[in-house]
């Protein structure tokens, strides 16, 4: 199991969301991504760019390094990529949870289920239980498959 958090700042709803996403990544350079993330979510009415340094100070960041990072825009391209990737699979709001399988050597995911909105633990458990049951059934079907007509004969004759 791998948990991946991707950015989806929705600027049409919150004009400061994009810069706040950048701020979380800049905090991550000082090993405080989640602390900053949580603080920004708790203070969604105080995300104007001028307030971000105060939030950085509150979570114990070196504010000079933080501000340099934020001013550089070094995470903007990665955040835009997250927005594009979400759009490609029809995600336009948060929270959205994607349950899928990673594709070996591709760096992509095969989407199995999308859960939109804030949901109860029961919704996630049911989704995972259903997917696990489906996978178990497919595995069992593979085990009990009979050889195609003529296949066993060909194998027997080729020994």
C-alpha cells in the first residue's frame, strides 16, 4: 500500500491556493511539509502571500530560506503537472481518493476506483474489500482454467 498526496489547488474557488501549495513544498525542504500543510488547512482564510511567512515562522522554519524558495517558484511546474494529471482522469475537486495499481516500469497508475468527497471509513473499507474480493476471484479463476481443446494433446505429444 502506498499513500500519495498530490496537489490540486483550485484557484477558481480560492485565489491563494496555488501559492499555499508552493509554501507547503518549500516547508518540505526543511522537513516540515505536513506541519505547514496542516497549518494552512487550519487557516484557509489567512493564505494571502504576505501571511505565508508568518505561517512558516509558526511551524519553526528558517523564514529566509522559506521566502527564497517561495519567491523562486521552483515548485510551480510540479504543482501544474499535478493539476493536469488530475484533469486527465476527471478529477476536478478535493478531496478525491484514487485507488489503483501501479504499473511496473511505467510510473503510472491503473485507476480501479475513484472516491469523491469527504467519505466515512466505511466507504473506503467497502471499496478496498470489493477490489480485494475481485482480485481473489480472478486469481482463483486463473488457477482453475482448463486448457484449450487440443492443448493438452499437443503438450503430451511434444514430450
